[in-house]
C-alpha cells in the first residue's frame, strides 16, 4: 500500500536519498571560519568527525561547546510573482571532548602517542519555510495530476493520503472517460498557493582515535552513529473563480510527512608531513547505513459555490496514518587536502571531496523501491567539492577567512544547484582556554515542482524557482586540560 502513498510533490522517496546524504563540511567555529577546510589540518577538535588522523596532533586534552544562531531566507518566484520567507534557528551544533595521551619527548619508539575523541555534531538542519502565491492563473491543477495518477495506477486504497480528492469527489470515475476532474465546479484555470514547512535535523555522534608516528605520520579511525528527525508539512490550495455565472470551487489540502532514523558509518584517515611546513591529508568516509520509519497522513476540504457566488456546501475528509519502514545507504566520500604553514604567522589550507550521489540506495519490505532507485540513478550524479581557507596569527589573536563550493548533484542542469559559501572568523588563544567566532553565508538555488504534469515525456511543471541564503553565526568555547 505504501508504494502508492507518496506525497503529491514527489514521485516517491528518492528525494530523501539526497536530502539525508548530501555532504556539507561542519564543525567548530574555527573550521567554519576557514570555509570548512579541515582534511589536512590536524589538532582541531572537529577532526573527531571528519579526519580522525588529526587527533594524533593533540598534546593535551580538550573540551569545547559551540552554540549557533542562523537564518534561512528563501525567495520564491512562481508565475512571475515573488515571496520571501525567513526562518531562524538556534542550536548547539557541536559538543566535543578529546582525551590525549602523548608520549614523553625522550621516550623511544616510532609511536608517539594518540588521542581519543567523542563528539556530537549536527550534520544538517531542515528548519525552513517557503511558499508562493499568484494573481495569475496556473496552467494546470493538482487535480489534473491526481486524475492522471489514478488512470495510470488505479484507485488507491480507502482513506489513503493520495486518495483524498476522491473522498470529496473533486476527482471521480466516469464510465466513459475514466477518472476525471469535477467538471461542474473545477472550471477554468485555478489560482494556486502553497506553504512548505520543514523542521528537524541530522546529527552524528562520533567516537574516534588518532595516533602519532614519529611526528610525521598520523593515522586515525572513527565510528559514526547518526540520527535523522525530519518533519514536512505542506498546505496547498486552489481557487476556481472564473467568469461570472458559473459555479466555483475553493479547496485546500494539508499533507504531513515524518521520518526518524538511525544509521552508522566508519571513517579512516591519514595525515602525512613530508616536511615541517606541509600537511597532506586523506580521508575515507563509508556510506551511512540508515534504518528509517516513515509516517504520512493528510486532510482535505472544499467549499463549493453556486453561480451567484453563494456557498452551496462544504466537504472534507481525513486520511489514515500510513506507516512504513525502509533502509537508505548514502554515498561514500573520498576527501583529500593540503595545508601550508607560513612560519608562525599562519597557514593556508585546501580540501577537495568526491561524492557520487547516484550510488545511494533505498530498500524496503513495505513497498517496492525499484522506481525510487531508478530515479536516483537517472537524476543524480557525481560531484567535486572544493574548500579553501586561511588563518593569520598575531600573538594570541587569530583572523580567518574561507570559501567553499559544493557541486550540483543533479544530472539535469536547467538551473545551477551548486552551493557557494563564504565565511570569516576571529579567535583568541589563552593558556587554558580559547574562544572562536565565525560568520558564514551560503547560497544555492532550487527548482521546486509542486506536482509533475508529463506531456510527451517532458515535465511541464508547474515550477517554482527558489533562491536560498543561509546565514549562520557560531561561537566556540574551548578548554584545555
């Protein structure tokens, strides 16, 4: 049953593969100020969940906490009309502890000690809202999409979320024509509006160890335990008010979609110092293997008006809550980087990642995931991500700046969906503690399809173009002991 209960905004669950598998470099305020660059930069507490080899650089133990506040601004354009939404978010995205056990300087042997680390790190958050409206009629109605789906796949089960238009007869079966949209009230082209709200986040608890060999070679491994909590609420409406003297219709649909999941991954990393002023780093991050629980439900209501604009009657219906379980494996990631130290004045560091999103995979005993996996292979591809950052040191003060580019994961290039991020930060280092502040801003575009209308194999929309700007401020308080 669940195979036919996907949201009208999706063909299935393939979008979850990208939503929960897309990589963004995260960590402390220091790392954020450097644009996320960290694969070859040892001795930072963020190495726990990125390149664990960096833990081998620690000579004393450390604890840090990082609160943050951010804003997600979405500018939507639908039928040449724009709408702007802002969503704030306060969180503690990073909490970390390193226990260091270095060997004494005069101790013999290549092994120079190592460090254990444990961190709680938010890998992504979904707190956002966008929407659209238009004073211009849309070329298509969501009811057209439902009628097409019923004719192609048959009538859905009773009280299923995607059968709600049938429950109040906005779509019904005609013996001659099949499933059709109500011809008496849904007349002409509708005026549409939608509000799309998401919340939740994905986090990872990492347990890592990094070892030091002759202060030249640093090797580390990590175990990551990931969780997902995601909620989506869609409120969609259409108004059929055409010429005077005809019946009219105003109807709304609310859909709710909830996911919680748990997963695990492993990481292996190496940092090598060919000379004192150069670090070369490499990190392998395995896929994260998730088990996820899903819930979907919806409700619908329609107001039906006579030719004089008077309300004739109202119909509404509520669906059952549909529960299903599935698995998801995200892509593996290969990362490399180099850091060049400029004496004691600072350094410049750069990273590159390779991620192939088409290797994601969905499985389930509750529904057939073949169509979703085929969509993943067709829609998504491999990307290269780049990050570069630098730090200038003067006495106890640190000044940082960084830039990051995350490639477009889609094969189809109607719009550029890559993400660009600029960041900067300040820090102060004392004997027993440090304070770092960072501010970052990232931008990326979306092409949102409320529902697909397919003609001659082409999706004709309707489409909403969305420009996203995420601004985030972070403060890390660290203590050495």
